[in-house]
């Protein structure tokens, strides 16, 4: 057995271990905050895989975290309130998918990351700011922006999470809107990718390796979620938005 062959096997195992650890960390964040899986996990996967390979894998794993979380928090889901976000989100998916195919996903992610950093820092410095009023247009616009970022980076939940945070929603109200939005948007995006032929055969094999890490991380995150109050949850959300933004820029 040649040294080159042994080195290749060792490199493959190291890559798999790093991937599993990163997916576990992203799942833990998603279980706790309801989002941020794709940003945290994608920071590593985009360095290991091509964007057209990494994004479908991120979607598949994130869908698993959302299904698990929603099954545990089913009584808090607000499907009707989520509809305006979905209307905008479905319209944004094709635009995001075109950005994924036409441009370097890392450039788009970096710009989006800068926005998240600026927003998070501002809200952490002005913690009592809350927007009044409802406004269906704003909800549709937030969903539309989420559809674009979801189609381009598999990260649809940040903008709706930002809007819910600005509105001053409780942790259960925010999860009740953001979780169904992320789940349905990512299923729609994965289906759209399949129609465009973006999906690759290796995605399923890699996903099967990653599924246990996804479930374990999400379960632990949900345990932490049950133990924090609304104020702490808001701080956690802003922290993950800040970390997500920083990771997307790297």
C-alpha cells in the first residue's frame, strides 16, 4: 500500500470528520435559534465543495433540522401568519437560483454577511428598538429577500428572523413563523434545483452520513431553547446573526 494511497484515505476521513462536526454545530444553532444552520455549516462546506454541490447538501440537512424542530414545537407553529412571507419567498427562489448559477456564491454570501453584521451590531447596541404596526407588504418583502438568499446560499431564514426581531416577537412567535418559512422554502428550493439539474448524485450519499449529526445537534439545541427566556432568546438570535454574517464573509 503506497504512502500516497494512505494519505488520500486519511485526507478523506479528515474531511468527513470536519464536515460532521460542522454540521453538528450548525444543527445545534438551528435547534436553539431556529435558523443559522446554512451559514454556520456553509462556512466550511463552501471550502470543501463546489457551491452547486454544497448548497443542495445544506438544504437537505437543514430540511431535516426544521422537520425535527417543528415536530417538537408543533403547537407553536403559525402557518397562517407565515403565508405572506411564503408568497414573497416563492417568488424570490428563481432569482436566487440564477445568482447561484451565474455568479460566485461566495461574493453574494459575503455581501449578505456584511448586512447581517451591521444589523446585529446595531440591534445589540440599541436593544429596546421595536417597530410598530404590521404591514403585509413588509412581510412579503422579507419573504422575497429570504427566497433570494435561500436560492443562492441555502439561507432563507435570516431576513424573516430580522423582521420578527424588529417587531419584538416572543421566542415562540418568532419560531412559529420562521421555522415553517424555512422548511417550505428549502423544500421548494431543493425541488427547483432538481428541476434545473443542479443536484448531484453524491449529495444523497453524503447526506446519509451526516443525518445522525443533524438529528443529535438539533435535539441538543431544542433542549437549550426550552431553558431560555424571551430576552435571552433575542440576544441569542442576534448573536447567531452576527456570527453567521462574519462566517459568510470569511
